């Protein structure tokens, strides 16, 4: 599986999907990653956290990060994403 992630909330969504697919609670994932539960909450919410915490959670989920050359999201992509947040 490969995902193109350009925004933090997209990363959070994919981390949550993977955790749920593995049948793990946030607490269980935190234990596997050697981090506190707050780290998992922050990552899944698309909030800032340390890179080392992200790497630990990715490893605990059996995932790795791959960097590729890519442009920034367009203004319309960002606007559409924020519109989705305002939907009921």
C-alpha cells in the first residue's frame, strides 16, 4: 500500500485506518511504540509531534516512510480539504 500524503490530517487519517485495521486501541499502539497515548492522539488528529514519535508509531504499525519529490498541494486542494472539515 502506498499513499500520497501532503497534509498532516491526511497522515493522521491513514495512521488511524491502519491502527483500526490491526485491531489496536490507541493505548495498545502507544505501548507497542514505546510512547505515551497522547502521542497517538496527536498524530491521528494531525497535530504536531516529534519526528522520533512518528517513526516509532509507524514502526509499531509495520509501516515505513518513503520520501519522494513532490509539489505542495495547490490552493484549491487545501481549500477543498478545509471545506470538508466544515461539512455537517
